């Protein structure tokens, strides 16, 4: 079985990160507003911007939790496939700015 971590971009420009074993089904649920208490319910339509497959459920859940804690710019780097930028974007913003001088 496969498990997926995905990122949706909402109508208001915010990102939603989730976990599922069926990306297409979950996307339809978000688009149709199946769950009125969901973050995306009042932010539809949503657009699938990123998904990654895992063979182990625990690995997917751990990655989802990690990504949910990331700042917007780091999520954008992930969406854009800029994997090499992720370590740099993990550094505190103040430290990043001071390292440029």
C-alpha cells in the first residue's frame, strides 16, 4: 500500500498539508467540501500543488508533521522541487540574513 503527503493551495493563497492513501479521492473531498469543519471548506477551490509517495505509513505521517511546521517559503521550495534549498531555508531567518553580509 502507498501513502501520500500532499500540499493544496487554497483560494486565499494559503497552503494545506495533508496525508492520505488516495490522493485523487482526498482531493475530490476537499473540492466538494465533504467535511464542513475542514480548513479548506471555506477556502475552495483548492489546487493540488505537491504530493509525494511513501511505502510506510509512519514515514508519511512524520513527513506530514514536519512539513506542517515549515514556513511558507520552505513549502514553496518543496512545491517547486528545489530540494537543495531546504537545508538553507531551515536556518533561522536572522542567521540567513547575517550570513549574506
